C-alpha cells in the first residue's frame, strides 16, 4: 500500500507468514513504490514494537537505482 504524508510517500507491506507491518519512506528508497506481491527483497529494518518496523534500506530483486 502506498500513501502520502507530510514526509512524502510511504509504502507499507506485509511479509508472508509475518504479522509485522513494514513501513518505508519512498524519499529514502524511491523504488519501494514499485514493490509488488511476490517480489524478492533484502531489507535492513528497525523493529519499533511487536507489530511495526521501519525499513532503513531496501533492495528489490530486479530493480536497481
């Protein structure tokens, strides 16, 4: 899901079998807006609590900056 906020576009996603909601700011990782179901990713995340995490860095297989 992509939403807009005062900080810019925000991408939120879930991973299969994981209840954590991952959030990435598209101004830090512009290609995140192209994230689709089934994409293979590598990400560095900061867990905020039991149900949310902020994505610090993300790489989507097949996409490069």
